[in-house]
C-alpha cells in the first residue's frame, strides 16, 4: 500500500513536470503575425481614432496585461509636448497622470479625443489632494451654495481661475468665482439681464480698452462720439448697452 502511494506520487510529479514543460514551450512558439492581428481585432471594443490608428495591430502600445490602459505608456509618447505644457489652460497635464479619464479611445476614426470632462478632472483632483476626504461636500467657492443649478457639487470644488484666468473677459472685475454664474457646459448665461441703459455705473463691470488710456481717446474716440468732455470711466457718455460699437447719435461704428 505504501509502495503504491509512493508510485502514485512519482507518476503525478512526472505528469505535472510534463505539463509545465509543455506550457513553457508554448511561450516560445512564434504566433504568425496575421493570427496575432486577428486575435487582437476580435477583442478590440471599437475602432481607434485617426490619431492612434497606427496602433490597431499592437494593443501593447497602450495596454499592459492584467492592468489595462497604462498611463506610463501615454506619457512616453506625449511627455515632450512642450506646447501643451506651456499653455496655462493645459499645463495641468504635467501632473494629472490619468489620461484615459478624459481621452477615451475605441470610439471610431472620427472620435474627438479632446472632450473636456470637468467631473473626471474633479475626481482626479480629489484623489491627488491628501487629507480632504470630504472634498465633494466642501466646495472651494464660498459664494456657491450647495445644489447650485449650474454645476454639480463635485465640479464646484474646482478652481476655475487656474485654467481660465487668461480668458477672463471681465478683467478680474468679477473676481475668480466663475461658477457663481457660469456652467461647465457653456459660458453663455441666457438668464443674464443687463442693467438699465440709463445706468451710470458701467465701470463697476466694464474696463476701458488700452486705446482709451492713450492719445487715441483724445484724438479719435471723443471726436467720433462728439463728446469732447467725455471721461474714460463714464462709458455711458458715448456707448450704448446693445454693443460697444453702438455709439450714441452715430450707430454702429467700425473703427478699423
């Protein structure tokens, strides 16, 4: 009985060794290129965009086994994009380290890979900022009440000015709390009502252009509007609320 047990152990060990040798040998068998491409095409969830079409037969260019999309591989191709990192609105890519959250592939050749997802950006930021477990419930903007209809509580944690201050048409006159008025889907505000055309407090919201602080204002602007005593801060003396080029007593004026 003891001998049979020992014999079984030897047989089992020999069989296991044979299986291991066979599996190991498979790793060295070269799979034909056409077969490899066919296998990859069968598991591909959709066509790649035109920008990444060259990788359609090489999943490993972006993916790593048992991990999926490998951000390190994205960085290896795009890390030297100096134009991207030099621009204020896109400089955050230097530390974001989470490409696939916004740049989604396999949506077809014509897919737009530059769709901005503020929700995804806020989620990534929450993970990067340590010690703020309740970041979703603690918006940076104290003027923005919870449940604000323009943005979600998560997006409200973003500091808009870090990316958009170079596009601030309000010339900082409205501060940096962009989310109090603007949504992330579009900048326009349909509900906005301009104060009365008889208002004389224009300078509270509007800043005169550089030309109004030069001789151009004295030599051209005043004469065109026929307001020789106009003051730069008194916008209402020359302008109408319909458009900056709508000059009182003259109509739309093309100064170029």
